[in-house]
C-alpha cells in the first residue's frame, strides 16, 4: 500500500492568489485526486486495451519458445560479428572524426530569419542553436526552429520526382520536364505562366525574379501563405510609404500595449523581441510595463501586467476608444460614430488609465497590433504610435525600415487570372499548401482544374504536390544555398549542411531552371556529363547577389559572412516619416457587433504545433504540449466557461459544429480554457490534413474552410452547436502535477521595492523566498551523511572538500530559471529533445501519461482568492453550479519549466536497488542507463516528478508498433533517416529504462575533457567561465535559463543564486536542489482598475 | 552376530521390502496386485536420483566457474585478431621504421576518436614505395586512378577495439594527461597483426582511474611504447619536473619520501606516476556520468 504523506498546508492569506492548472484541479474533483496520487498516471503502468489483447499468455509462451530456439541458433554462430571502420580516402577539410563542426546559417521565415549555428557530426546536422554573434538576435531561437531539424530527416518527406503522380527517376524527370514544361515556358517567354511563391526576404530570389521578368515578360508572380499579415503591409504602405515596414524594437519601450498581438509567441514582430522584452523586466531597474488586449490567452497575455479579454473583432473599438483618449478623436471620428455598445461594454477606466500611462512615457511607449487585425486597427495604431512619439529614427521603439520590396499580389488575384484564362501554367513554390489552405474566395480547387500544367516544388508531397503535373521534391533549408535578410535587413547566408538527402531542389534552383539556357551549357543541363556530386546552382546565384550587395573586398566579405553568420553593415536604411500622416481614408468596414450565443466569433490562429499546417508531420512539434491549452496531437475549439455553458458543452472533447456566416460548417472538439473572451472561439489552423504523412495523418480537425477571404482570420456571426459526438483529446495539464504547493511564485514590483530595495535584514525573504511553507521550515535532520560541495569540513583541517566523499573542487554545476522572463514557449523542451535523443510516444501514450519530455512546461492559471466560502487552498465553489467561481477577467497565467533539479540530497538515489542513479563528483544526479533495471522506485520517490520511463522501445519503433510482440521487426519502415538526427554523444535509451534531465552531461564532459586536454601538464583544468551551456539555455529566446559553475566566482550563476528572488522548489523537504527559480515580478499600474489583484503571489509568505 | 543368518535384503514381497522398492513397484503395479511382474528395477537404482543430482551439481558448479572465468572479456576479447583487408604491419612501421603513432592516428590528441588514417595517409608513401605489392591492392583500388582495378572505394578496416554503445571514451584527454597508448593497446609496435591486448572492461578502466599512478608517464613519452620507468634517468626526471612545476627537486623528493618511496636507485612506475599525478593535479573521474551519458 502506498503511504501517503500529506504535506502540511500553508496558511491562507487574503488578497493573495491561488494557482491551478486545470478546472479539475481548481474544483479538486475525484478524477484529479486519483490522477495525482499515483506516481505514474493511471494506465501508465498497466496493460490495457489493445495491449491486453496482443500480449496474452499464449502469445507470451509462443514468443518465449521462439526466442529460446533463436538463442540456440545464435550460439552456433559464436563468432564476434565484424564491424568496419571506413575512413575517407582523402581527408575532408576541417573534419575530425568524433568532433562536431559548427556552421553559421539562418532559417528563413516569412518576414525575416532566425540566424543559426548548426552542429554537424561527420557531415550530418544534428542540432541548431541561435547565433550569438548576430547583431540583432544575439542567440536564442524558437520552437519551430528547434524542431526544423527533424523535418530534414522526416522519412515521409517528398523523396521522388513525379510526373502526374508517377515516380520518375531524377534524370528521366529532368528530361521530360525540360521538354514538357521548361522549353515551352522559355519559348513563350513566360506568357500565360505564373509563379506562386511564399513570403521571403531573400535578395537572391528578388533578383532572380526581377531578371526573370526581363527574359520572360509574360510571367506573373504571386505570393501566398495563409498567415501573412496583408493588413499590416497595407497599413505600413499607407502610413509610411511603399517598401517600408515598421519594426518594433521592444527594449526601447517602457510601456507596451499589445492589441491582439502575440508578439512574444506565435505572432512575432521585430527581431529577438523576447530577449529585448526580457531585458526590460529586471526588477529594481526601470521595468517596462505590458498591457495586453486579446480574445484568448497567448504567451504574451500570460506575461502581461494588465490584460483585458476582448473579442478579436472588438479590438478595433478598443483602438478607437484609446485613440480618443490620446487626442486623436478627429482622425477616428468616422469609426467612433459607429462604436455602438462598445462605450459601455469596454471598461472605460481601463482604457483611460492605459492611455494615461502610455502618455506618461511619451517617446518610450509603443502600441503593437496583431497580424490578423484589419487594416484600420493597424492604421489607428500607427497614428497612436506617431502621436506617442514612438518613431524617432534609430532611437525610438518603432523603427521604419526601408526594405524596398514591392508587395506581390495574392492568391485571390492569381485564382481570378487562372479562371479568366490569363494564366495556364503555374509554378508553386510556396511552403504552404494552397489546395489545403487557400481561402474560399480563391475557389482554388476549381481554379487549379483550369490549369494546363501545375509545377509544385515542396519539401512535403502535400495536397498540392499530389495534384501537380510536375512535382519536384524540395530541399530543406539545411540542404541548400540561399540568403535572407532579417526584419531590419541584416543579411545572412543560408548554408547547406548536407547534400539534399532525397535529391531535392531549392527554390532558387527551380527559378534558375526557368531562365533560357545558354547554348554551350544546354547539354550539361539536360543531364549529359553530370558531375558525380551536383553543385547546388543556388550557390553561384547567392554569391552573385552577395557581390552586388557588399562593398570592398568581396571575397573577404563573403568569408566573414559565412563565418559570422551575417554580413556586417547590411542593415536596411531607416525611412523618415512624413511629419503629418497622410489623411486616412478609413474604409469603415462595418464594425461587427459584440459576439453573442447566436453569433459566435471564431478566431483562427497559427498553431503552436504545426504553424499553418506545414509542420503537420513533425512529431516533436505534434507532441509538445501547447503552451496554454496543453493539448498534444490535436487542435480544439477553445472557449470560456460561459461560452461552453451557453452552448451546452459540459465536457472537454465534446464535438461542436461551427457554421460560418455563409453556411460552411466544420466539426471540432470543444475545450474549455480560462481567460477567454465570451462567445469567442479560438481554433488553431493547420490540422486535419489528408496528405499529411504517417505522423500527421488523422491528427486534428481542418478549419481552413472557415477562412473565407485572404487574411480573414476573424470570422464573426458563426452558429455553433453540439453535435453529440465525442473525441478523445490528449491534454497534459494535470500530468506530473505538484499538488498546488507554492511551486510557482510571483510578486509585484511594488513589493520588490518594499522588501528588497528598501528592506532591511531579512525583509527580502518576504518577497518570494518565504512563500508557501518555506517560512516555517523545520530543522532538517538528515538520516544519511552527504558531502558538502562548497564548504570544507571544519573538524578536519586540511581535509579535501567533501570530506570522505569525492567532490570535484573545480566544477559544481547549477542552474537558475527566471520565471520573470520565461514565457513558456517550449523552445527549451524541443531543444532538449533534439540534444538528448528523446523519443516521441504518440497520442495514445500521451493519454496514458507516458510522455517523455525531460523538461515539462508547467502552465498555471491563478485567480484572486475570494474572501468568503473558501475551502483550504481551494477557491469557493458555488453550490450546485458545478464549476469554480474564478473570474475570467482577473485570471492570470504563469509558466514554469521543470526538469530534474539535481538535488544534492536526492531522494531518488537512496531508493535505487542497483545504484543506477547516483551522484557525480560535480554535483549531478546522474543516470547510468545500462545499469537501470526499471523498478521505477526513483520515479516514485522523486518529489518533482521529473523522471520518465521508457515503457516501450520508443526510439526503435513507430508509435503504431509499440504493442507488437518482441519478435516483430524492431524498426518501422523508413526510420533510418531519423537515426541521422541522433546526437552521437548521448545514449539512445531502450525499453525499461528511466531517464531524465542530465544537465546535458555530454556537453559538460566534453568541456571538462577539452579543459584537461588543453591543460596537459598544468593543474589548470577548470572549464573557462561561460564556455559550457545547456541545450535549453541556448534555445531560450528570452535568456531565462542560466547555467554555470558554482565553484567559479566569475560565473554569473553565482550572483544569480544570491538574487533575492531566488527560491528552491519544495525547499522545506531538504533536498537542496541545484536548479533554483527566480520569482516572477509583475509591474501593475496602481491606478488601473483591479491592479490590487495583479501578481500578488500565493499564500503563505509572512 | 555369529550364528545368525546372514542378513540379506529380503526380496520385496507383498508385505515387505524396502521403502523405495515398494514405492516403485507399487507405482508400476497399481491396481493389479501382481507385483512380481514389475520388478525390473535393480536395487542400485535406488540411489540413482541422488547420484544424478550430485553429478548435476558438480557439472553445474564446474560450468558456472568456467563461464565466470572464461566467458568474460578478459578471455573472450583479448586476443581478438581479425584479418585486415591490407595486412598492415605495425611492427614494421611503428617498430622497425620508428614512425610515430600520430603520423597516422593524427587526431588522437584532439578528438575522442583515434582516427584510422585516410587512404591518402598511406598513399603519401605508398604511391612511391612498394607500389606493386599484392598486399596493397585495396589501397591502389582506392587511390590510384591509373590502376586498372581502381574503384575509389575506401578501405574497410575491421574494428578491433569496441566499447559498449553506452560508454563514451575519449582519447584526447588520456594522451594529453600522461596515459600512453601502450597502457590500453599493448605493444602495438611489436604486433605484426594487431590484436586486442587488454580486456577494456569497466573494472579494468576503474583499476586505473582509481590508481592513475600506475599509468602516468612524462608527456614526451606517450607514444614511445618501449618506454620503461626503470630505464628513466632519476636526476633528469626530477629536474624536469621541478622546472615544470616551479619547485625544487629536494621538495619533490621529500614528498616522494612521505609517500614511501626511497628516491634512490632506479625509478619505478609508481614513483613517477605518483609524482606526476600530484604535479599535474590528475583526478580521473570515477562518477558514472564520466563515461555514461
């Protein structure tokens, strides 16, 4: 019988907040209690369902007999199998077997790029990190970038050249493509032909397209990706002129108002915004303040100091009200006249105080608008920003960058051109999949049917690829040459790390093919005398472009650009705004009424898993829990409790049908989340694809039918009803729960001022250190003697550090995670997965609670505790209503990544019967996988629930094959390419083994080894300060994670550990964790309505 | 006893007989009552089960002891000496010709992996020397474009030393901190065909990690596989060490004496090793995470 030890409950304090992860936890339902009282969730340890059917006793005997006979066979061949070492014939430059090589590159994204450093082992890229040298980014990346490495090795990637669906060899395809498409195209000089490209800032692509126009004057070029902000481009053009875009520089702003703009999350704006925002959140120094108005929680809303939930379609009314407060009433008058109920329904006090606060920091205030908002909102925000003085050349928080690119017409114009017969041949290179994601207005299916030929270049053989006359497998960005400019114009070269695995072409390669072939090289192009290893034609094109963009020694500049990952001095010039903005012709599109039960607003958002659908077959992204809803493998219709009540939704996963204003209907499971505007439903795009690949097949629901017009991501007037069906979702919000203890801590900037800045003595402990039980820690009487890693024993003079224990005097590792800057984006989780060969387990296993992520991103909601009717630690539950009385208007969100905290007195170590988990001399709680026998005692005894168990051979099998017997082939079809991604310095774990965070021990060891190898016969073996980083630390876009050597006085970690915000998780149980956390600080504006509730921290603390 | 009838075992009858016989017979004649017909087990069989058990015990013990002794890496992998595609003779190259190990294993000081040389490395000399040797056919096939059998395919050397996939060994840290090639690979310079010389088990690794003094030697002797502590010159060793560490010879000798060395006569590996361990601060890791990650 499992002993249940009830932690003492801390006193409750009025005016503080309660922290919870799900409605079940808030209500303390029996299901929730059952879930959390087991060391592993129900089902995780038991055979059930299909498993029981497969593994009957009979089949077990059968397998046993079979394996016994096999063992007999095996003994006959007792010889050791030969293994070969195959060195290169000729040495490869720079290559040292066993040592990684790092190259700079960049991942192109729609409006810029993420500059990268790519780790390669013997020619295969295994990991990407942000480029710390880049002047605008200085390191960090995002979740999609981290996961993009898996796309490279995706066995379901398009690997074949196809003509009308039939697979042709590359040579034969080229021959037929030349005759069937390229020659007619060149002969017609591009007449009746069009190019549909994705958004890109590549100078080479721009150059090639403009040169292509010269030789093929008939060619037309269009651009489509479903999540581009056409409205922002339009507004920028109107306000600041053609070829100019407004780029926010977040660290220059003291006050930020985000209008439906998730600029820290899925709607990135500017460059390195997370890091810049984080830099301005140091308590004690002038902290920036963030106001957010949004329909549903986003990562940005989660870190806001003040947040208003407001339907997306109503944000324009907020903008008008704000403009009025800021003295722009005359400019917005045409819209103001139509505000309707907004003056009553939008909290006027909120708008007024927010406006006053923005006004008070004139020149340092910034208003950001989300991509999906209509052009009017962008324009109003532009006016406000100008009125607030945000635009001051290079010193203001909003910079007008003159990039000079001309906007291209979109897919609607293209479709019209096709239907009118003006376009008969189409070349599609956009990374999106128009047959799946084009808006209804384009009538894309119908239009495509009119085409004579459709050429598709894509990394995925998606719906468009399947429909195409000519499908060309695309090259991944890690396989091809390219170039890209960041949002402010810094030029980076995209370097290939590996030859195209499946022989794909880059976009530049295809564009070059469209050019007329010079007579001399015509035979070469036709395949005659092709060299053994094809040179990427993009290389020459990129170098040619580069030569036109730099001055001076071009060879040197090229070398430097490749080495550093950017070209110095390539930033775009800033534009000077007109003194008075041009008169704004508001189209005054009818302002939608507030949504209600009969006219629901549906907001289509980019997916945190699959973006617009392009990552559908990326299992890392599919499985990483959504930062807010914690859903994996699916999308769902997120709604508030009030909306759910009105629609009759009583349980998550009940299917609802959403009927758009013009009758199109989609079916999606409902999922209830706090903090959402009522009668607004938010659904992620990109799911429910038919041509998805083996990972993405059957995941989620397609809501693109609701996209009626290009960029129309806010759909009003939808009718929603329950269909009666149910769908099993796989949320992880209550997995690995830590039972409502003061795990996550926050307080306000005012409290920081009071206790830390002005406090005396131990006052600082009142800020966060003593929250929860930590004010009342009983004396710790350890049963076992352990080493002290930092102080020599006083009784033994001259004895080595650690007494009779072996302790490394040079290295003791430690980590801090700053909850103040962590926004919960999951980049660390995926980076850890890439670095440490962590497998995915599939939806079924996630439902069983078996996900393997070493870093779990805990997401907490908090709400102010009500004074009356409280149960211990729980908020008041009104009689009979069956749901908690938390208030959607005051709910706040916090995120906290938790991995193994490397306790100095680790409870897991004492219970392992085989010493598979022991302490290392540098303070790591290490796992020897080859010793582990899988008792799982350690996981049982871990108070942080940081240990994960391999219930199956997750690394060897596909998610569908786990339940096959032991004699079934261990490797699914085509898993070989995925092996190439594995980090060679980390053991790939097998079934029956516990694993957990190791502090990236492989990096620590190689740093220590390098230091020793360098020391040779000297005693100087300490790892140089700051030279070793963990994967999560590298990936974090806001630098929330710090890691270092606690024995190195110069290491910043030493100072961070002394920060007054520093606290340990579950300090009172005396485990002395090496990972500690820095409490979050909110910076509410005391004049705002409801400010007294913001960020007041949890109970205890006195 | 005299006069008594000799005690013979009575034939088992329906009312007598020894216990075993009775049981056996009863077993076979159950239900018939006619026991005479089933008496085909001679008496000696009565102890047979015990004897068999004893024999099994002996054999099993013997087998277990044999397996425990011989089915270990010390016996199963030591001496593994596969045929290589080119019968490369280390005793000729590293022994007679005196080539340094690092001429071919060029990255051993920088990488975890002591690389097997590229074919180009062999070709540096063998494009000139013994170009027509039968033994070098795979090399010519890989490198010599004028050769009729040229394939350009790299040479497939058979791997001899192999650790578990879960063990991460690093050459560079060992050779840079005073552990010679010979400590783990034996006298390669005397091997015509290389074999595995040491068991390279975890216990064997730990023996040295716990007592590094048994292996440390001056850094300029790492690739000298014939070096012997006993042949080193005491004075010059101490002089060099004193120079390198900035101490006096007398102090070093005093420390050695404290540790029980006589500091007279020929040097020993122990003395050299313990001096170097202290001078260089060598603390080989003994934590699991040092090699398993």
